[in-house]
C-alpha cells in the first residue's frame, strides 16, 4: 500500500514548506482538526474526575471495556431516545474514537468479505481493510477486491447501491470529504440493499451534529430495518473538541447478526464485545466523565455554539469560493467544503498552488480516492479570524 497516510503526507509537505519559507504564515484548512477549546462543562467534569482518582473512595482503576454505564446511558437518552430512536445502553460501546473503531471493526468480519467504499471517502475505510488483507492487488490506484461506490456531481456525491454484491459497506453521512448527506429515502435504498444482500453497513456519522436540514436523518436507526443491518460509529471530536482527548462510540444493535463459516448465526454485538474486552481496556475514566458532561444543559449549549461557529466558517468559505469562481459542494450540513479545480488542474497541483501562492493548506481530493481527482477539500475548523483572512487571500489572488 502507499507508504504514507493521506494526512501525514499533507502534514509533511506543509512542514517542508514552512522550513523552506520561514516567516510565511500558512493558514491550515487541511486536516479536520478543531481549534476551539473543549467546552467548560467537560473541563469542570474532568477536573473533578482527576480529583476522584486521588481519593481512595472514588478512585477508578480498570473500567468496563465497553464504557461506563453513566456515559452509555447519557448517549442512549440524548443521542437516540430524544430523536425517537430506541437504542439501549448495552448496544453502545464507548471507545477512544471513531477512527479506531472504524479500523478495529474489521476484527469481527471475515477476511474475505467484499468491501464497498465510497469514492471519494475517508481513507481509513480503504487503508484499514487493506491492512487486514482484504484489498487484493493495487491496480491503477484501485484495490482489486473492493467495490468502489463513485460519488460525483451527477449523484450529488451520494453513491447509490451497486449492481454487484458487497458484504460490508462503508457509508459516511454527512460525508467526509464532500459534505453531502443522505436523505431518508436515499438511506432507505441502502438499507434495502443491505438486507437483500445480507450485507453489513458501517455507518460513520461523526459529523451528524452539523446537520441543519430537517430531511437528513442524524442516525441510520431512524430508518426502518437499520437495526438488522447497520453499525453506527460516532465521535466527540468534531462537536466538543475531543480530537486530542479521544472519545467516541459505536452502536451494535442486538438484532444484528452475521454467519460463521458453518452458516450459523452469530450476534455481532457479542462478537464486538468479545473483541473489545480482549483488545481494549476502555477509554479513560476522566475522559468519559468529560464526555458525559457534554449532555448536561450547559454542555449541550456549548456544543451547539461550537458547531454553529464552525458552520458559520464553512458558510463563509462556501460563499467566498463561489465568488472567486469555483464550483463548490458541501459546507451546509457539514464542516467540509468540496471545491472543484477551476481549470482542470489536478488535486495536488491546486494544493501546491494554494500552498505556495495563497499560503493556505487544503487536502487534495484525490487523497480520498480516484473519484476525488480534480477537487480539494477545505475545512471550517480554523478560527473565524483565520478563515476570514484565508478568504481575503483567496479573493485577492483569484479575482485579480
Ligand atoms: C479529516 O480531516 O478527514 C479528519 O480529521 C480525520 C479524522 O477525523 O481522523
């Protein structure tokens, strides 16, 4: 497989540029890393949790591998029951983040599962399955065993179910990197496909807090049939600034089953529990207390303020890039803006141009898959001041 992970390659190029050009201020709009500090509700809860660790009566050693009940209950009530979705705390597995879970889930499906991935898509879906040995051969940038689900302007970067069979399908909505989001009907088509094909959908909804449109479901479980075919993965990173703290969760419904090599039905929830109890010792108590506090009234308000702040940045980027003559997608139910290169330049050429001449770093679209060639991704996660400065530079450069 290619030697370096997409975001490491971008970071290395940026480092080199900075070394060669000391004093040039590059504005980062590449990796989706947040810039606002964690909400004060989480901070207060974590300070208290640190104190708990210093007292014999409230000290916590190894926690439950699947997460503390206090957080699993808070998730079930606030992220699901409040939207009319019944998910029990036992179906929720707290982890050290969505990225780990998306990769680790490969431990519970077979080595010869046919994997379908959105192209463009978050590179972890492809890379983790290649590491697990499911890729086959890399031929002209594509792995021979994978089914690529092309997102393009025709389908609004929302791939439809394929004609071929797939066993495990990775979907992300709102999408990283394009910002597109499935409607209820579009998601229903995927659930029908999964049920007809005895396939598993791994649904990455790390960005659901950015949904503003009422027709876009926040959870795949809002759609009938999903409990029988889907695992949902979520994160506290992009909503509460937990990128450096690490906490997320995965939902595996009790109805969800697979078949073992003898054709016997196996509960995926039990398999995932077995996997987690074997290879994971749980997210830290302190961090889980911080995550729990995000569901307090103050925490909810602060999370909403953070999300609104990044959405306002995304809106500004979307508007400015359009004004500067680019065709843009996303940035409405998502912190990501997907930008088409105006004169047919490759993604990496546009990346270099923005870096060298406008001093903005972006993520080249082709890094998310072949179908991303000719696009770049910008993020609304920088500060508003930096976003405004970056957009002034864009206007000055492209409207000259
Ligand atoms: C991204 O930029 O796509 C994300 O930050 C990567 C991640 O969440 O791991």
